[in-house]
C-alpha cells in the first residue's frame, strides 16, 4: 500500500466517523426535544387539572350565582383545554391511555343537570363528589408520570 492510498483511507475513515457522529448526535437531540415537549404537555395537563378542581369547588360551594356561573364557564374551558392536551399526548404516544379517565372526571363533575338552576349546589354535594374527583384527577396525573418515567428514563 502506498502513501497516497493510506491518506485516502484515513480521509474516508475520518468522514465515516464524522457522519456517524452527526447521526448519533441528531438522534439524541431529537430524543431530548421529544422528552422536553412531552414533559411540557404533562405539566400543562397538571396545571389545567388543578384549575378544574378549583373551579368545581367554586361551582358547588359558592353561594353567589355569578361565581357559580363563572366557575361553570371555567370548568367548560378547562375540559376543552384538557381534551386538546390529552388528544395531542395520546396521538404522539398511543400507549398512553387517559382519555377514558378524563371522560369519567367530566361525568363526575358535570353529572346530572350541570349548568341548570335545578342542580343541587351545596358543600354537602361537593363533599360527596370531592373524593371521586380527587381520585380520578390523581389517576390521570399518576398514569402520565408513570408512563413518562418508563418511557424517557
């Protein structure tokens, strides 16, 4: 093997290592970005669940009609946001299944004649619902956290 061939082989090996490094770096960068985006969605989901629980408390426990109506609108807005977040999460990660639990949470908060003047809005009713609401929202949170931990760590 002459000197010229050796220089060509060394150059080819250098290019091969460079291209391989680029692909590996690109793969890990994409993985990191996916993890960060998914974490941000889960954090938004948790924040919106908190807003929803506070609004449901105001809906059932407030003595003022205006506050109840405002809470009703906040509940509807929170569910719309949660539905969008869950939809995007499940679309990107089909193994994550929380849509049904979100539906159960919706039924637990809005069941009966939600929004009507005939709804029995009292702290006693909320006390009965509160345990179920807390369990369902915690189920959604823990399902997301367990899935995230198993998928990205």
